């Protein structure tokens, strides 16, 4: 910032973001906005409570990671603050996505809204969703049980509105094209429901076709020895 000031090119609407104690110095810069994401570590929160509690330009977001940053952009009026969670209509979800990471995000955000009962309960929705999965595709549950992906969609269909307090999100997404039409996608899938938070490492094979992706295979493994009891409450 001092360099910008010396050059007479001070930036406007600068937002600094942090989630750990070593980010505290960022929030001491004069004239910037700041956001601590909801998953910020206690060390940073303690620093804020002691040194910047009354600073109206620093907020503690209710959203995690990048979603918290987007939330702060909207809070301070710094620019557009729309995420897939905000713009997940029926038509947007069913429109085939041509980026593997976005395909994953859209699916799980739609699953969250279905379980919460926030979208229309329509048979056509589930039939269209099922068409995104290969008819012989396999899902390996974190418990080790194997199911057909179509069977998982059938279970989801019957679970409409059964978890009205749940939140589902994914992070640490990485993707690699391992064949002419095949993508390997890895990510952490999180679910918060009933006050309990669980996470699993998820690996997915996607087949890229002319109109979008088809889910071919999914494998999940519990992280940090976490598990859900009963296992049937964890869909995919």
C-alpha cells in the first residue's frame, strides 16, 4: 500500500481476507476493508476482539472460505456478491455445466436445497438428475458399501425435506483430464446437520460429452475417522 501511495496510485475498495493468526497484520492496514471467514482460527478471532472489535470496516462472515469473502463484498458494497448458492434455480441446475468443478458444486448445492425442502418437489427433477448419472455407475459409500448411482438418486428422491437444517459444501477441489473425455475430480465433501459436521474425501470420474458431464463413478472415504450413524443417513 505504501508503494501505491508513493506512486500516487492508491487503490480503492481494497478487501483483505484472513483465517489465521498470521493474517492479523493485514487488518491493520489503513483504509482497507477486512473479512474474517466463519472458519477463522481462534487466534485471529482473539486478536480481533482485543484490537479491532469496534472497527466497522472489519466483519466476521457467517460463510466459510471463498463464500465468506463474497459475503463481505456484498456487505461493504464493493461489487457483485452472487454465488452458485444464491443462483441455483431449477433451470440453472439442470443446464449441463462444462467445468468439472462447477458440475460438482452445482450438484451438492442442489442436494442441499432438496434435503432442506427449499426447491419444488417434482418427479421430473429427479428424473433429469438421474440422467446425469451413468446407468451402471457405482457409488462406494465411506462405510465401504457399494451402490448404483441411480439407487442413490432414488434414496435422495425419498429424502425431500428430511434435513431442514443441513448445509452441504465442498472444498479443496482439484481436477485432471486423464483421457480424451474422462475427468478425475477430487474434493472434500462436508455436511452439517443436527449440530454435527462430517467430512469425506471424494473421488469422482466424469465423462465429458457434447452436452455436459455424466457421472461414472464415485468413491468416498471418511476423513479424521469421522462417521455417520446410521450410515444410511449419508447419501453421497
